[in-house]
C-alpha cells in the first residue's frame, strides 16, 4: 500500500489553507498533562527535557514537536490528550533549548538532529517493554523520518510504527516556498522566535555570536547560512539542508509509517509529498487530504479534539488489531 484516501473534510468556513494553518496555532490552548518530568543528560554535556504520562501502558507514543515549538505546543498537547484518553502512554520532549529551560551549549537544535531522538528512543525502549510509536510534527517529523531511515538496521523491534505530519522533508524547497511573498506572514511568524534565540545566545556567549543586522534577516536561507549551518558543523546552508532533509532517507525506512500531508500546505514544496518513495517502499503509507494547511486538520472551531488527533489515535490503536 502506497497511498490511501483521506477522510478529512473540513467545513467550508475552515477549508482555506490559511484558516487551517493559523487558527490552531494562535487559538488552541489545552492544559498540560500530569506526569513525571525528567532531564536526560547527553554525552556532549547538554540535556533534554522529558515528560512521561502513564508510561506503564502497553503502547507508548513519543511526540516530537516542530520548529520553535515545545512539549507544551497546542498540537502536541492535543495529540497527547487524545492518545491518553485512548489508553496510550505518552512521552513528550523538548528539543535542545526549547521550552522554558535554556540549553547549556552554544549550539541548539536543528532540523536534522536525529541523534537526540535516538537517545530518547533508546531510553524509552530500555524502560518500556511494550510497543512504541513515534509521532513527529513538521520538523519533528523530518527528524523522525531521518532517524528511521539512517537507523533502519538497528531500530528497536519495540518501535512498531510511526506517524509524521506536515513534514518539510525537502528543506531547501520548503525554505524557498516560505520565502515567497504570499507566505511572508508565516516567514515572519517563524523568524521571530529564532531571532529571540540568537539574542539570548549572544547574551551568554558574546564572543561567539555576532547578531548585528539580525532584525533584517527575512528568510531561512539568510538565517540558516549565518547561524544554523556554521554552529552545527556544516560548511554551508546547502550542505545543511541536503544532509538534514529526510527525503533522502525514505527508501531505507522499514518501520510502518503513516505520512499525513495536506496538498494545500503553504510550507511545503512539491517534493515534500513523496509519491515515488511511497510507491517504492511498502512501509510508507501516504495520506494526502486536499485541505489541512500546515499542522491544521481541524474540523471544528471548538479546537478540542481534532480530526488529526483522532487519526493518529486510530493508526496507533490499529497496532493491536494487526497483532491478532
């Protein structure tokens, strides 16, 4: 199976890409989940923040957020609440420097930093004897796909499946899409927290960061060329995007993976809808509703439980059915 039809059909007043993309990101507010907070120390001296909720349940979902998001982002909490109600344990985590705690090193996270997810999965599978499902949103989905592809030969058998949503698996193409004039509202929204991050880094490491002209940066190409690529060991922004894009890793994935991507996603280039890879690789299941925007998929203005929440739960719970 390479491509499946989608049941997502929003009401007319929520059909536009802008409505789907903007409404939940600005207005969805959900309470956090009770559970156990933990700091995972990393070999390079940095750390990751983790939050466990009912990890003893048979299935554990590991949720990875998107660019400048956190474990408290509305889309993460929405999925966490829906999965928890369905009897699934949840492990949320913050990429380096996201959330309330500043990471220790001058570097932070980047769009291809799959080694941190590998640390999370290793810890989870060591502690949890049941099934593990990886759920990645946007950049978190890119990291998830890259991890599954580059680690295909050594992914724990406990990792039974993954779901990725609105994935910019072609980073160069996505950067070009967001640089278009009609997407300037999204570009401005995404650059704002990145500028704050660089100002914070410069305040702690003034000898390393020159932030002159930071406010004039208008595209990801400018930002990644000046900051992300050099501070994470890449020779150029082109090398960073090429080596970090999950598109090149799709053929190697052997874990059953549902890819949900709206055809009207304003963040994504055409190459981010991997028709060819899904046709070649039976482990990939591609679902491409005509509407949904970027990490939208809302079917009501209540913003409680969305179609996306229900779809991820449905796919996760189908693991039990496939076991029979």
